[in-house]
């Protein structure tokens, strides 16, 4: 792998850190550029990201490009990966191909046909998909002119579900006379919470127990605020069941780390449940890798940098839980202030940052100068800032002194906040410093994307890992 090829591929990796939520058009341009400049790498990256990435927007765009590619290897990989997506995402992928690739190739349509027919073969599998994703399933059949089975047609298009279907059970749920009857139907038929809660007339402890019992760990996290609103945490037996679901979430590969962290913030729950959610987030983040290199995190607390402080404490919690080497955290304005936490959870970092407020001028180099004087050597530095440096010591100047004095040359990751100027980035690049860019666009779910970049021994190791990821092959290919 030559230098130009490596740099281009690193640039592609950096672009994945920018994560518009639910706006596929915002990520389309960079994906289109990637697939045109290096289609071979793009294929490996798509499969690697499906296993290691956290942002569904990127996963959907990756698959749309694979399925619509001119390369047989890409189309085959997309064909084999499609069953890993739920129906609502498959519908989004099909729409993406139509709008942004201008086509849904025959092989892609065949993949969707097989996807739907596999569900039709198993009545329980189909019923659950149809109940959760009714609109998306109808869209797939109609938009690709796929003939549904008799059962699919009755449930999705005729609104005459058979008596052994989940859709029929939902109708019975709406007519049930007592909470006990409702609870029995929810448990027996495993009616999903978001569907059942709209049909139930009265939410009693019995009904709440039944609703929580049917939830997956991720669904429990997603609906904590709703459960709290309906009084679930006031009943010991219901709360105990929720805690059991959160314990399962620690090892469930389908659980999102930052959905757990954000749920703890917005649900307004008690300290014990918040601690459980933070433990879920910690365990899920560890799946992304361990940070084995000494690392520094510098958080801008100069005037108007409230968002920087919020993102900084989130990143501190993110990486402290997986750091096996030293982690130094500093908040800076014109001077640097060391930040230490008594634990690794988000609540610990919330307390550590409790009395840090945005004010003053900006010296991004102040933290690194403090580390130089203290002889604190690191191999990577994360800067959370808008790059508006206006006071010495300046980061670029201190960086060279730091490298000379401590005999290290740390990589730099800039987490851009707000209306970032790009000034520091351009300075460092001109000086030959290895710089990665993360543009924070308000989506905290994107922050775990930092982990693969911080946990690999080097960027070259990460590239090699991606290139060694094999593309799945259709078994019906000779």
C-alpha cells in the first residue's frame, strides 16, 4: 500500500466520523466519492463497517452502493448482507438506490424478493415483521411490484388478518375488557410495546409487567422515558423486571452504547437505574476495542464553549472505560486545568466537570505545555474545540517542543464543535502532523465511532484490518 493510497483511504475513514442522523442524502456524496476513487477498498470497508460501525445511516448507504454496484463482488456482498437489516431499513435502502443511484438492479430486486419470501415461509416471523414495520413492508411489495403471499396480502393490504395472526391479536387486545385479559394477550402473543401501548385502555401494574416482559433489552432502553411516564418505576416488581432487562443489555450485541447513555439523561430515572444504564454503555463501548496508547483529552472551556464541555465529558466517559493506558484530561481557556474523576462512568465525569464553566480567551496549546512541563508523554491527543485559538502558547508551536522534549510524536484528533474555523487543522497539516477530524453535528450516537480510531495501534493497522475483511459470496455462484 503506497503513501498516496494509504492517505486517501485514511481520508475515507475520517469521513465516516461525520454522522448526519436520518439524512442519507448528507452522507451520499462522500460515499459516491469513495466508491469511485477506490472501489476495492470501499467493498472491504462496507463489510468491516457493518460489523464494527454504529451509525445506521452509513450502513444503509454502504449497502445501497454495494447492491447497485457494477462489480459482481459488491453486488454479491450486498445480496448476502441484506437479511441483516430490519424491513424499515431495507425500504430505506431501496429508496436510496432509486433516488441516488437511479436504479434497483435485478440482483437487488431478487435479494428483496428472497428477503420477503423468507419471512412469508414462517408465519410468526412474518407477523412480527408486519406488525412492527407495516408501512415499510407494504412499500417493499408495492414499489418493487412483488406479489405477496395470500397471508401477506390479507394482513398488509386487505386488513383481514387470519385469526392466528399477530394483527388479529392486536384487534382482540383493543377489545379486551379487563387488564388481566390484556396482559394475557400481550404475553401469549408477544405484542411489541410500541404497538400494544396504543391499544391498551388502562395501564395497570399487571399490564406493565406484560409489556416489559415482551421487550428486548434495546426496546427497554428506548422506552424508558415512556415507562417512567406510565409509572413503571413505582412498582417494585415492574422495576425489577426492567433492571433484569438492563442487565441483559450489557452483553446484547444489538444494543447501542450511546442510546443507553442518552436514555439515562432524558428519562428522569433514579440513580440506581441510571447507574445500570451507564454500565450498559460501558460494556457496549468495550466491544469496539481497548485503548492501549497513552492518551490526552483537551476540552475547550473558553467563552461560548458550553457544547464543548458537554461533548468533552461524554468523550471522557467513552474512552476512560476502555483505556488500558494513562488518560490525561485537561479543560482549557487561556490556562489549562487538569480534570480527574473518581470513576469511569458518565456520572463520575459529570461530577468532575461540575464546576467548570466556559469563560476567557483560548490557548489550545496551554494543556500541552502543562503536560510538557510535567513530562506526561502520550501517543495521541484529542482536542474538543472550535479551533478559535487567540492566545499563546499556541498548539502548533508547543507541539514541536513537546515532541522534542519527550521524544514522542502523538497523533492528533480534532473534534470540531460549532462553527469551527479549520485554522488549527490546516496549520498542523502544513507542519506534517498526523491529524484526524471528527465534526460533531449534534448526534451523540456518533461518538462511539471514535473508538476504532483510538484503539488500533496505528492507522495503518486499522487499514490492514479493513482490507483483510472478506466479502461474503453468494452460495449459488459457481
